[in-house]
C-alpha cells in the first residue's frame, strides 16, 4: 500500500488548523503548526507534497513563507488562504511564491478537498525522472501582445539578439503568430485592440501549458488577478508603467521556466488550471481553442 501524501497546514489560528485538519485526516499525513518558522524546519526535515498557508500571520506573511517553501522544497505544491482584498499578498505570492492556487476564505470544503487532491497527485508525479532525450535545444520566441509599440521595443532591448521577439495588437494576430512560431513566453497587457485578453491567456494555458505568461497591467483588481492565477497560471504580474529591471528579471526567469516545462512534460501538470467561470472570458477561450485546433499538425507519412 502506498504511503499517504503529506499535507502541511500553517496558520496562526489553532481553530483554523483544526478545521482544515478535519477535512483531510485519514487521506493525508497531516502536519500543522501555528509558526511559519517551525514549518520551514519541519519541511527541511521531511518534505510535504502540499503546503497550505494563511496569508495574515504575525511572524511571517503567507506570501513570504511560500517563497521560502519554493526555495527549500520546489516540488511542494503551494496554496494560499487569503481574502480578495489583499492585493499585495496576491501579487507577492504570484511573483515570489509561484503558488498553485488561491483559496478564498471562507473556503468551500468540497472544492478545497478536490484542489488538494489534485495538488497532491501532481506533486507525487513530479518525482518522475526527466527523459534525457527531451533535453534539446530549441529556438526561443517571445510574443508581446500590447497596443503600445514601446513595450515590444523594451523587450527586444532587454533580450538582445539571443531571443526572437514578435509583437501583436489583437488576439487574432497573436494566435496567428503562435501558429507560425514556437512561442515560449508571452508578455501581454490585459486589454489589447479593445478586447480583454484574460480569456485568451487562460484558454491558451489550458491547451499549451508550456507557454509562460507575464501580465502587464495598470489595473489593481484582486479578483481578476486571482482568476488569472487559478484559471490561467500566469507566471508574473507586472505593473505599468514598466520598469526595466523587474521586466528583465521576469523575462529571464520566464524563459528558464519555459525550458523546464518544455524539457520535462510532467512538470506541466503543476500548472493545471481551473475551469473558466466568467462567461465573456470563456467565450474568448473557446475561440482560442478553436483556433488552436486548426493549427499546423505534423505531416503523417503515407
């Protein structure tokens, strides 16, 4: 019989820990603590497949804690308990902790169990070795989707000649470029050519999980950001106006992450997305999926 997966729960409120533990005892080896520093020590001694942390804790915020978890135990799937009002927590946990899901409080027990079960299954699958034959060199392409041509110029300036950069100012133009080129990283505003792009990014991630997205936006809509993570697994959220330093660092990290996903297909499960809930975004995503279904297919020898 296989051992039960390990679930670590971290919250400074003991009653929250007890409520969470009741949901998972029997199916998981549950470890819990009210102290984030103690949790890190526990992780160093024995890794956990899934880590759930509250955001608001006195010693260390959940975003800071999950950032440390990512460094010490990168195969642990990280979930953050948070209220939608915590904008800084959302952005930090995306950009620093690379979390798998936000869990909105108060949580839905059935949905939470389903999410944790999926996270545990993915974490266990990540232990499979990478096939050395998959480690191949590929030309790398970045696609910029933005009405402002200066964004593409900035990306080209930061990446130099080593990476091909294309730019688009509509969803249809972006999809045509994805059809024609091996796009690995997308840099996109959330509104381009008068259309909202979130649905496209979400639909694309569901179909092409190896593509890594950086979102540029002046917006500060927390529920929108949460949807981009849970349903689109965006890699970074960067504010406008752009700053070259953070953009350059994010591009370099995104390209590395794309290579990892490309060379180790099993890692793509770690970016599995939730179903899209917004009707308008779902319509755009369905349009993207329709376009993807007509993309080039390898020729079949007859």
